[in-house]
């Protein structure tokens, strides 16, 4: 029996198209940024939120007569003409500590109860710790003119310095830039840039006799004596002159020492030499024209 050969079945030998698989490229892990001050930043935010809540309160005066029973009529009516209070003084300090890290730690511990608006490191870096419109705990007890609550109307600037070393050029350069900004922003009078010892002569020595007050005065931050001094009159009342500048003269020796550490700087005794009297006579006329 004859067989007829069948034509061989042609098989498609072309390989199938490859299956497309979407490859998701993994993004490199983002670096974890560690904020060593996260805890204190959180406390700062909480406290500012609490202060904002106080500012938003709208309540009448809540007054009572001398008996404490009868209420005095009062009513809250919101005015449209108001703004935020701003500083009118700048108080300059040295930290009296050994490093910027130590000072930052001091100002971020609740137990210390001290702070400042700004701290300037030896390399000139400026740390801003308290908003300019908030009250920092930097001045403490003291008196300048009629001002006794200096914290409420001033900005505090601390400079990283242990009290016995010269200030660095970088620090003073940054300080001058900062003072210029603050003076312009808040319209702070030239006379109102003072040291901690000026305000609290019985308690504080800062920023000390190594601080360049003349340089600051040359740039419009405080005053300095003229190169040529008119002799003080024979009847010159140095106590009144110190008081008119702003010093608390209830402890006259402390006031004299503070004045000399600021305006003379080569002598820290409580005695006024003829030259010291001439300087005082010249300077007080700038602060109390």
C-alpha cells in the first residue's frame, strides 16, 4: 500500500517577544537629619503658642471696688489701632563660660531660667535663641535711669567669652552687623546700647574692660568721649552726672567702677582721677544734653 508523504508542519521558531517588566528604581535613602535641639525647640513652640493664646484674649478689665464685692462697670471693645511692642535697648554681655556649646546648653535648660536673644560664637556665628519680640531672661535685677525691668524693653546679646580673654575680630564684626540691623529695624536710640555692668553695677562685670566700646560708639552704638577734653569745672557734681547718664548711684563706688570699665577701661578702681572727671564731664553731656 502506497503512502503519500504529508508536508511537514511548519513550526514558528521565532522566539516570543520578551515580557516587559517595569523595574521600579529604588530611591536612595534620605539621610536622617538629627536635630540635637529638637526637644527644646518643641518646648519653645509650646510656650509661644501659649503666649499667642494670651494675646488673643478679649476680656473686660474685671475691676472691683475697695470692698471687693461690687464690680466696676467695664467692657471690652477691640480697637483697630495697635501693634506689637518692640525693644528700645540692647544689653551686651559676655557669657562667662568656656565654650559656645556650654552657653547653648545653659540657655536651653529650664532649670537655669536664663536666656538671651542672641549669642555670638568666637568664629562669628550668630545664634538666635529668642524671637526679638519676646522677653528673654538676660538682664535681671538692676536699674538704668528710671528703667528697672530691662528684660521687658531690651534685646540681650551674649558674646562667647570667659571674661578674661580678648574678643575675636570675627565676633566684633558679626556684632556690628547685628547691631546695625537691630538699630535700623527697631529704631533704637544711639544712647541705648549699654553693657550688663552699666545696668547692674553691683552684680555684673560684663562685657568687661576688654570690650571695644569706642569702636561701637564710632559706628553709632553708644557714645564715647571726644579726643580733646574740656576740664571739668571745680564744682562738677560727678554723682549727678553719673545718674544723668543712667547709672544707679545708690552704690556710688559700684557706679564709678562700671563707668570706668566702660568709658576709661585702663583702671577699675572706685576713685575718679582728674582725667576720669574730664571724661565723665564730656560723656554725660552726650547722654543728657
